[in-house]
C-alpha cells in the first residue's frame, strides 16, 4: 500500500485542465459524459482511500471493532499505516456520508414538492403555471419522460419560434437524463472537493448540450440564442429550482456566444495533438491511476488481513 493509498485523494487535480478545455473544444454531449465519468470514478476511489486509511490506521486503537489479529506487530510491519491519518479519516468519511445524504435528501424533497405542486394540473408533457414570475424548468420523473414546467409570464415574453426553442431545450434535458449527470457530479464533489471544477463544468455542458439539441430541432441557432437571452433577461432575480438534479441556467453570455458560432463537431474524442486532447488524456490517465491505486491498496489490505485473521 504505502503512499499509493493517498494518491486518489490528490489525483483529481489532474482533471482540472480538462474541466475548462472540454467546455471550449469538445461537443457538449462528449464533454458531459467524459467529465461525469471522470468525476464519478475519482470520487469512488477517493472514498475507498479514506476507508482504507481508517481501517488500517485505527486497527491498534482500543475499543475498535476490528479483529485483534489485525493489530498484530507482524501485520503492522507488513501494512504501512499512520494512526493520525486513520483518526482523521473517520470524521472525513462521516462528512462525506453526511454531505451525500443531504444532497440526496434535498434532491428527493424538492422533486416531490414540485410534483405535488403540479398535482391539480392536467397530466400533459407541458405544464403551464399561471404565475407572474417568469421561469421554466425540466422536472424529471412523474411519467415516462418527466414534464416541462413553464409560467405564463415567460411564455408571454417570447415569440412563437422562441417558445419552440424553449420547449425543445427543456425536452432535451429530460430525454438525455441530464439530472443524473448533475446529481452524479454533485455527489462526486461531496466525496472530494478537488472535483468542484468538474461539477461546475458539467452544469455548463449539460446546458450547452440542451442548447445544441434545441438548435438542431428548431433549425436555427440564432432563434435559440435569442430565446436564451430573452428568458435570462426577463427572469433575472426570479428564484428557481437549484439542486443537483435540475440544470442551472449557466453563464448565459457564453451560451449565446457558442450558439452564434458554427455547430461543434460531434467527435467522440479530441485529437491527441490539441490542448483539449492532451488534457483529456491526462484526465484519463489520472483516473486510471486513481482506480489502479485504490484497487491495488484494497486488494493488498484484504489479502494481508485475511491471512492474519484465523478462520
């Protein structure tokens, strides 16, 4: 094990460059999947690392529930450990569990409240609320594909073509299950704060993914850009749903600027001879190293401690 057990805690730093470059150079669909996958794997490896530190570092503490043979001097000489790190891993793991539990609880609570608020409306795919506050969002669940919720105030501020863009954007969120990517990125950040840039990037790329799908369906990138700009202006200061499972509006000026440029190439993986390609390969290498380090440390500990534990 040795120092390799600590690598998953810091290897998320290798993914920071791709968090920004993916937004600029990758197709939003590719960027979302890549960043979410990297964040999820690194978060799991980081949690495994904390668990190993806790088990190995606290085996000699009095009153621990581990088998007495795990604290044998011969075992301690074979398995490197640090009692301070082991003690520190306990509250760290508790914080991770509490933070993830809080995110899941809030996610479930807000979704249930949102569905209850729509209980009196017809069970159509689009729910129009008679509200003077202009806002719209995609509400997953409650049906095969979820529902698009929009207020009369926002619809009144948009032209017919812009309304079609709005509905296409929100339907894209539901069809691609963007709430799952956002929730996974949020939970990954709870496990390791170093993954915060990836969560921020995923929030942006999911919006850009929906923008591109809306532009493809409507057939005009300018119409979608205009709809986004108008919706952002009229809904400024309006409170909305803000939790892991619901896409945030994201930086509107960057989204509009991206729509005013040609559509991004739908390449599945960037060229290795570009900045985005180098960053992507570095993030992939860091993810692989984190996974191998966690697996190696876990297998080593299990084999040694199993051999030391009498049947």
